[in-house]
């Protein structure tokens, strides 16, 4: 009867243990100069956030595109839009705004980007000097040493004022009442579009105001519903006003409409508004 080869099994286990100890402790693998495409998903999100923050600061789109290409995303716009939506849901409004601005720029749509051009007062024109020489008086007047010297008053330097990029204002294309039982009550649906090709615009900031408060929200955070889609909830009995942050038409007296279900029960419906502007 043959004996079980315990010596061979023990030798294999000892070799495996020594190999793992050498690979993990004595000579671990060191990754150097790796491509950003090899990063983990959460580190890629941090990388995109830094790229978006740099773009908002310097408005250098070609450099931002080159940096995004290093991540190897199949669609950089979709990656930025999805991350912006996740950042908004987690409460990071600043990061979501920066990501939306970069996504909007990738689509070739001019978004509101702060400019670092200082606003300076224009100096009044200086009248031309008379070229005719004026003769000096023959006698000089002695200076009064007791007279005080004029005081120097420093002039405040101009401050940097963020200047929005010029663009055509939004106009109302359509406004309709939505009575859909499957949607939340008081749902306000807003679409921002271009007049040419009905192309939707992401990264547009809207201001919804009412007596005693206001709310700001952006398009592009729900790409499954449209790149230019944004929504908010309206309370019954409250009158609202809506406008784009970069100018355009002001819509007032917005309130949830009264609707009836198929069972005859009353409920509050929503509104669907389409705003458009020239490219």
C-alpha cells in the first residue's frame, strides 16, 4: 500500500508561502509613471474634478481635452455628466457646477465662465498741451517753508469683477400644463435648447424664486432625460418666478395646476417649459 506524499504537499505549501512573502513583503511591485487610464474608478473621479476646476479657472479647453484623453473614457461628456449628477446628489454643488461647465464646453456650447479681466474706470481725455512756450517771470517768489506739504491720498486699485461671457438671452418657446399621475405633484420640467437643430444645452443655471426664498438648479444632471433637462418641485398655493441666471425672459405667476385622476380624485399637476436661445 502506497503512503500519501505528505512531504510533497508540505514542500509545495512552503514554497507558496515563501513566494508570497517575497512578492508582498520583500520585493513588492512598485507602479511608477502609470497612465491615468489605469486608475481606479474613484481616483478617476478625482482626476476629472481637478481638470474641471482648472478649466473653470483658466478657460483653457484644449488643455482640458488633452488631460481628459489620458483617462481613456469612451465618452468624456457622458463621464463628466454622470459624475456631475453624483456630485450634486452628494451635496457638492460647486464640483457639480464645474463638471457641468466643462461638459458644456466639450459640446461646443458657450457657458457662463468667470473672466479675470479687471474692470477699470476709463480716464478722462487729457487736453492737448499748448506748444507755445510760456516766458518765466524775471523775479522768483521765495518759497514759504512754513506751508504744510500736500497730503498724499492713495487711490484704490480696481477690483477683479467676474464678467459673464456674452450670449443671446433665452426666450420662451412653449409652456404647457402636465397632468400625469405617474409624475410627482408640482413637478416643474425645464428644457434649455438652441433654436438651430433643437439641440439641448447642458450647464445652464436657472433661478426659481418665490416670496421669501429662491432655488438654483442646473441642466445636464439627468442625462437620461436630456442634456438640457432640469427640474424642481413647486408647492401648491405658492407663486413662483423663473429665469436663467445669464439673462433672458422672466416667467412669473408659476404655480402647480389642479388636475383630476381617472378615478375622479383631484391632485396637483406640473408644468413643462421650453426655453431657447440663438447659438
